[in-house]
C-alpha cells in the first residue's frame, strides 16, 4: 500500500495545532484502504478540525488525486471559509487540479513532516475509529456497497455518535453559547 512521497517544499503550517476556534477554517485529509470484493479500494475524508466533522468524502478504486478532488466536490459548506488544508505527503495530494482548487479559494497548503504520522493525527485517528466501528469484519461486495455504508456511517458519526457529543452537536452547542 505504499505510495510515492510528495517531496514538495511546503512546510507544516498546522504544526500539530489541532484546536481550532472557527468552523471550516482548517481541513485535514487522508486516505485509507478498504477491501472490496477481492481488491483494495480507497476512502478519502476531509475533516473539519473545529469539531472533527467529516465534511467531505469519496471512495474509489485508485489512491489518486481524483479521489481527493471528488471528496472536495461533496463538501456542502462554503470553501471560502477554509484557510488551511493539511495532509500527509502522499503523492495523491500533489496535483494541478488540487492546486487550482486551493488557489481559487485562497486556501493555504500544509504538509506533515516527512514520515511523521503524528502531524496528521486527527485524520489518522478518524480512520482508526472508522476501521474499528465499520470496516473491520465487514464484507463489501461492490464499491457502491461501501459507498452506501460510508454514507450511513458518516451521518451517524457526524450527527449521533452514541455516548459522546457528535461533531454537529458540538458545533450546535458552540453556536448556542454565542447567541
């Protein structure tokens, strides 16, 4: 599952500052692999650091920039609010289309230090939760099946999250404190 490294000279602007005071100001992203039938397929999440909400996602057969672009296409909140986009150094995050999207919305890029998963800990932890709660032990027969299950899971994760305050619940509580 190894991928080529993005050797781009872009610093770690986020610098493990995972506490964010403004929603949709910082998005973090990563990809993970999931067995579908007999083949590995991939999931990309876009996560709002403010409340850890999964605001965009995509599934696909390839671990590439198109998967990341499709995740951005699912975001239903204004990208104009995003100030920073942080990822690891996977080559799938280095693409002209992604660069153009970030440029269009004036979103600054931030990359983890080479070989340091702690720099993208929120995305890594979110995938750990996903694998524990949904993926491990599941059998996805088609990519469409995985997509449907993820849609339901993300709705549950963002809005219900039994026993914990969900990301949307956190945001709503913060809005009540402001008014």
